C-alpha cells in the first residue's frame, strides 16, 4: 500500500518541492500552507507521516506536535532557526528535527525510517495481544 504523508510548510515553492520529491519517491503527499489547515486534513485522513515547518503563520510546528502527540505516525519538524531548545522540544513530542536547508533525499530517508519503526511497533503490539 502507498505510504501517505502531509507536508505543512507555509513557503509555497518549498512545500511544492518537498511534495514533488515525495511523490517521485512513491508516496501519496498532501500539502497544507498553515497549521490550521494541516490539523483539519489530519482529522479528515489517516497519514503515515507528517513534515511540519516550525515557523508558520498562526500556530507553530511545536503547537501542532503537541496537538498530535498521540498519533502513531512518523513526525519530522523542520526549521531554519534550529536551536537546542527547539530540537529538545521536538524530540520530547516524538518528532525528529531536521535543520533547513536540507536535501529532500534526507527527508525521504528519515520518513521511511520513522514509518518502518511505527509499523514494527504496531506489529509487536499485535503479537503481544
């Protein structure tokens, strides 16, 4: 089954670039330009992973991560303003932090890893039952 991800990034060209790269890598990829739109999409559809920019108009990437803490999906937070605080908060909220600028290949590899880890955990839970 095709893996699906949501990209929440307010810079349209960058969002389009990331979305295209994931589609070329065999993912189903949806875009959101604001956190609010991204959260709505998360309510309407089940995703395997999410990539969130930290600095968004309205709610921040950390706000979104707090909101979706319980979702068992791959989570990546990106920012051009990477501080230790931001990296620690992202990690606490179950996300991997990646500094901008980044290679799309790095995002794709990291997301594949995260989705595999989540799938392994789900499998272990099934076996344990």
